[in-house]
C-alpha cells in the first residue's frame, strides 16, 4: 500500500467445513460426546474420527464425502459404525 502505512487486509483462515464435507463425521462425534456422559480423552475421539474416515475409504466414498458431503443414508451407516466402535472400544 502506498503511504499511510496501512497493511492490506489478509483473507481469514479457512475453518473445518470450508473446504471439506466431513461435517457429518463431526456431528456424529459431537452427538456421541453429548450423549455418552463420559469424558473420554481427545485422543479417543480422534480415533473414532479416523475410524469413520477409514470406513468411508473402505466403502469407496471418501473422495465424494470430502468434496460433496455425507448423505443421510451414509450418515446413518456411520452412526451405526460409531455406536459399534464406542461399544467395543469403551463400553459405551
């Protein structure tokens, strides 16, 4: 910028969801956290997120989920997967 010492405005940083469609996985994890009545460490929730992403990969749907989001049918399936994982890993 000329004179005045003004700095050009920088664009704001991107946040989760700005560039991907994985908000469905976050919704499942947040719902599980609210309903489980257990305070699991962040690492446990990260492992659940990784398990959900792996499930999308195994189903050949990860690319579409990242770019286009997760539809209701797949979301229900991931919710079932999350329940199974939480039961097996943490007795929830």
